[in-house]
C-alpha cells in the first residue's frame, strides 16, 4: 500500500518536473529561470529519495544528498552571476 502511494507521488513529481523544465526554457526573465532550475533540482532530489524508498537501497539517499548540494551550489552561483555579472569576488 505504502509502496504504491510512493510510486504515484513519484510519477506526479516527474510530471511536475517537466512543467518546471518548460518554465526554465520559456521563463520571461533570468530570475524565473533560476527559480525553475532550483525547483527542478529539489524535485529530482525528492524523486531520488522516493526511488530509494521503493527499491529499499540506502545508497540512493547519499546520491540525493550530493545532488542537492550540487543544485544548491549551482543556484548560488547563478544568482551571483545574475546580480554581479561575474563569478569572481
């Protein structure tokens, strides 16, 4: 029962990720694109954790943590690039 609910939630999150991908490609401003990329990163991290729950493999949780860290660093880097126009300093 729980596994099927997690599977349904995972499918819904995958569909919502594609909607975020559309927003990232069409977004009218750069800030909208950065927020959409951050949302995609968060949803993919959640999907990886849900796959870990479905398959009962704990190593996927470590992969999700690394992916979340990379997504966070990418968001910070893109925000700094948007504000200052460069990444140094």
